C-alpha cells in the first residue's frame, strides 16, 4: 500500500516509516522539521521513503500528498508538556488545527483508506486504582501539600486507605491534566467523528511511555529515560523523583512502530487502543537498569523532588490491542533498555 506518514522524521514517526518500508510499502513522509524538535535534518531518514518538508496545517500542500494513498499515519504533533501555559496556542495550532486540516483534506479528496493517529496515555491523567473495600477509583490531582510532605500515593476517597494501582483500560474515563493531553483527546474526538461520518476506519493509538533509539534528548520533550541517559553521559547520577516507586509502562519504539503497521493494515482497526508493554515498572527500576547498561560506578539518587503536574502511577493494559489488532509487544524491558542505552551501542552511533 501507499502510506502517508505525517511527522515521519520524528522519534516515533521515523520508526513507523522504517517498519512500513521493511514490510514493502511505499511511504511518503510529511514533516515540517519543527526547529524545537529538530536542530538539523535527521540523518536517520529512510532513503526508501519520499520526504516532503511540509506542515500539516498547509492543506494545499497536503492535498497533493494524500492523493493515491491507501492509508495515513498521523504522527505529527507537538509533544511533551509546554514550558509555560502560553504555549497553549502552539499546541492547539499544531495538534488540533493540524489534525483538523488533515481531516478536511481527507474529506475533500474522498479518502476511503485507513487512518491511524498517535494519541497518548496522557488522556487518562492519573491511572486506575482499586480499594479492597470501595472498588475502582480515579483519584484527582495530588495537592502540593501532600507532595511537599512526601505523601506520594493517592488514597481511597471512601476510607483514606492505600489503593492498589491497576492497568488502565480503554473504557476508563479520560481526565487530561495538561494542554498536550487535552489536544490529544480533542484530536481523538475529531478523528473518530471523521471516521463515523465517512466510514473510514480510524484507530487512535494511546502510546504509553515510549523509549528507544532516536528519543528526543536535552529538549523539553525528553522523557525520563532520555534524561537519565544524558545525566549518565555527563558523569552524573540519574535523579529519581518522589520515592522512585511510581509506575509507568515503558514500551519500546519498535513495538510501537509495529502496532502502527498492523493498525494501518487492518480495516477493522477502529477505536482507541492502549499501546503498552503490559509490564509495569517503577521509575527506580528504569534508573537501575539504565545505569547498569552504562557500566558505571554511579548509582541513581532518589531525590524526593517532585513535579506538580506528574501523575503517580499510570500503566496500560494492551489486551484490547492484542485481541482486536493482533498486536503483541515483543521487546522485554531489560532487553530494550540495554539495547537502547548500552554504552557500546552509543559508541557505534546507533542512537
Ligand atoms: C508526562 C510528561 C510530563 C507531565 C506528565 C503529566 C513528557 C516527556 N513528560 O510525564 O512533563 O508532567 O506527563 O502526566 O511528556 N522523573 C524522574 N526524574 C527526572 C525526570 C522524570 O524521576 O529527571 C520521573 C517523573 O517524576 C515521572 C516519571 O519519571 O514520575 C516519568 O516522567 P516522564 O518521562 O516525563 O513521563 P510522564 O510521567 O509520562
């Protein structure tokens, strides 16, 4: 098939391009090479794909690229959490308006293929919890007072006792807690509405904490693994916030790329899907395994610092993606972290 990948020069998009090319598809990449994400043109762009520097908000240019495509993978977005609230207009412009322009073009050209959009576990806000006595809970934001006092874990709203974190499923209510999350949710809604109106199959992939080669580094978009790597490269111990026991689901970017490939190839791929490994790990685990991959005497430091906007635990169940897309994550945590961050692989320049 012929596939348009928006944001195909980015961390995840470029792996989607590689997976499609490896599977024998014709790929057109549309990417604006946002200076905030790309200091220069990346060297890893797949030569077998056609690269066009274009902003998805430019519907005239997009119109030409969509022509003849069987599927569209929409990865272009501003990611991470903005530095200040004033970034709101940039996020809305790139993410909401960018998606709206793409959908308008697909509608205008009578597109009948498949659409896959990149969403995020950020739409859930805090993860899911259960109280032995009061059942399922979705705690609200943690207060500054609790965080200052090191009370990291949300408690049961009924009895104030400790809760057990459980993997979020796609049925959970959404609770976006930052501008990025709000734009991702809006993007999902717009795309799914478009799917209903046109009968195009639309799948929104809710990525959990994606890591792997080409991760953004030293930018506001860098995830914790990338931050830890930078520290180690500069001879500093990774700084682990809170008590290090907060849970995330780290999913390898090559598994994420394969999830895109199967969703793009499957006409029944409709709705929301968690793209998660199903293997929750603490941030402390990530710091330990990553530090181990560096073969250094440094040890991660548990700082007790916090970021007010952070959720405590959020992990995802990949069961729906397994069942309905036939996608199974294959790269185990330790293997993926070592493969991505081992000092040896840094030397040969595979990042
Ligand atoms: C994502 C956002 C984050 C936002 C949060 C809201 C990105 C890269 N991060 O965080 O800005 O507040 O959603 O839900 O988009 N950590 C450390 N040490 C560090 C950096 C982070 O211990 O130097 C911890 C954080 O406190 C957090 C965990 O690592 O508990 C994961 O952080 P991150 O990689 O930013 O991912 P999210 O929590 O998903």
